[in-house]
């Protein structure tokens, strides 16, 4: 059987093959974790933090899977490694952080049959380890004792030294990815986490993975210890192309009919990946993002190649007359901020330069958005297009105003102006204007009351007109729908999030054509509701 060091060498080569360009980082991390590591390590990766987090997760999972019992006593001390990787975005509260850490260190999976109970520990009485930092430290000691079992080193109470009793040690490794979020969500845990080995008195190594430097995260007071720094540099061109080409499957049936992932197209995909990198590398160096764009664009691109070379069995050279280069930047503009997923983009086969992103967005927005989000976008478009002084004329309602109100599409007499006065720029040409959230909610209430009331089951307790719609606007799902639209940049927030005085200010992020398509989809005469429709 291979020794412990031979298994580590094999693991280093395997991870280096799966993550090209990270040979030095892989070797350093394995050496630090398996020998005498510093208690706090800071891994700074400003370019590809997700790839680094995936590498570290694969590494610590593989190290935890090594069975320390299978090695002979003549070998060096082989620790039992228990690891956990926690995302600082998902664990936004101390209790979530504590429970996630315990469950992953103990490999405990909450089950429905047990009441979805978290890791309970090995105590004689019912003790909760997720209530406070002190309980978390006691839980780490209890977890270390549980993982050791009968295979730990016994500590001498007199001399403070560890006297060996023929048992093996346990090493805990806790990794926090996106650690820059700790400064905002859990600032009170930054200093204790850097001193976790000192406070808990267990053999635990703390690793932060962050896109920001340590000077931007560390507390202003000098309570946090200085970490052991590891910097990750962006992958080179050859390493990125190796990652891109390795994603192409080569184990398909050669005798099958031509399809986008036929093995005969592997050499052509390498040239395609080079074109993707040359076009998109000025905007991002992340291999995962480039792979995402390449996978979304490949079916449309290869369809043109297969059509141009019908009957061919080998494909080695890209035809020079294919208009695919402009579509790479268009795909990057949509896929990088995740305005559209890769599956929807790959189904669109129009790669001409004239086909803009707006035409694609019209189809996706009109068909894929929920009904409430469509109404929110239409109300945001009307709030950005109409002046605030016209809201009462366009959306004011009373019992007898339905036949008397002025429609937006009617012809109006413009006031005469002098020859020296500057011409007024139409709102469609000036761009969308900003509006407060309460104004958009008022327009949204009008649209829902007039066009969506028949589809909703209103209870008998709602007597006054508009009472049910007003309550619906105050529910959580309406606020979450607005937040989702702002996250996808279909609704642009202008005011900063930390601003507390006054309502939030927004601006519509869709074009006139998209709004018209949504209006036709919802059966709303949008031109009648626009003040300057012409």
C-alpha cells in the first residue's frame, strides 16, 4: 500500500490536472495543512475567487477522505483531518455560521426523520452550541473530542504537554469563502475567527478566501492577528485556453450523426475557444465566465459551420466568412451580469451583427418573467416616461372620470413658443428619468386594479374599491420582486442602499420596444398611458 506522502503526491498531481495553472498553490496548501500550518491563512485572489474556492474545497475534501488508520505506526504522525468550507454570503447570521460549521466538520446531514436537527454534539445534557461565541468555542472542543474518540492524544494536566498513548491527532480546517462579506454581515466575528485556535484550544486552521486585500477587511483596532498571506495570480493565456478546451467532451460516439459536441469537432472547438478568449479577455479573466460564454454561444456558432460544410466528416479550420465575432461581446454583455441564462441564449441562432441584445431581451422578458414583475416593469417605464405632474390626469380614477380623462394617444395642441426658445427634447430621446418608489407603487396599483383584478380571487371582507390591491402592494413578495428586477438590472436603483432619508429612487432599465412587447403580452394599451406617445 502507498505511504502517506505518496498519496499526497498523487493528490497534488490530480488536483493540478483538474485546475491547470495552480500547481504552486496546490502544493503550498497541501504542505501547510498536513504539516505545521499557521493558525490563520489569508488567500487573496482578486481575479478568480470562485475557481480558487472550488480548488480549496476539492483539496480539503480529498484530504478529509484519507483514512489515517490505514498507515503503519512507523510512518510520520498522520492526522485525522476534518474540514468545512463556509460561504460568508449564505451564512449571514452568527447562528447560521455556527450550525453550518458544525454540520460540515462533523459530516452531519440534517434529516427529515430526525426533525432536521443540526449536529447535537456528544454531551450528557442538552447543550446548545449555536447561541453565542462562547458556546461555539465549547462546541469546537466537543466536536474535536467526538472526532478523536479513542484515537486522540491525551493532554497531561500537570506539565501541559501531550503524552502519546498510541493514538492519532485530529486537525480541523475551517475555510471561509467570500470573506470580505464578514465585514458587513458578521463584523463581530472577524477578530475571534482569526484567533480561533487560541480561543478554542483545539488544533484548527483558519483560511480566508477573499477578493479584497486583508487591509480592507481587518478591524481598525489591532486585535486581529496578522495572517499568513497567499496571493493567487490570474491564469495565463495558455492556462485559460487549456481550461476552456478541457470542458469539451471527447468520449462521444464517433460514428454518430454530427451534433454540437461530436468528438470530430474537438479541434475546431480549440480554435473557437481561442477566438472567445481573444474577444472577451479584455473584460474578464475568469475561466469560469469565459467557459460560460463559450458554452452558450457554441451551439449557434457550430450550426453555421455544419451548414456551411455539409457532408464533411472532419472539421479543422473555421470558415473566414462567419459573422460570429460581434456576438461574443453581445453574449458577454448579457451573460456576465446574468441578465439571461446560457440555455436561453444558446437557443437563439441569430448571430448577425445587426441583431442587438434588445430583440433578444424582448422575447426573454415577455415570456419568462412572472406576471407581477411584468406589471412592475410597465409601471416603472411609465414612471420614467411621464412627468410627475401628469400622473393625476393619466392614472387618476373616480366613479365618473372613466369617460372624461384625457388619453395619452390623443392629439394635443402644443403652446406657441418664441423663435429664440430652445426646442424641447422628447422624453423618449432624453432617456428614462428617475422616480421614487412610492410613485411607481401608485402606478402599479392602478394597473393591477384595472387589468388584473378579474384574475384574482378577492375575499368578501374587502368592500372598498382598491383595498385588496393596496394590501397586495404591501406584501413581502412585491418587495422581493422589485429587488429581483434591480438585481438583474431591468430596474436600476439610483439612490445608495445606505440612504435612509426619503424613499428609494429608481430608473427604468428597459427600452421602449421591450415595454411595448410587455404591454401587448399583458393586454395593456401602453400608448394610451404615455404622455408623449409620439
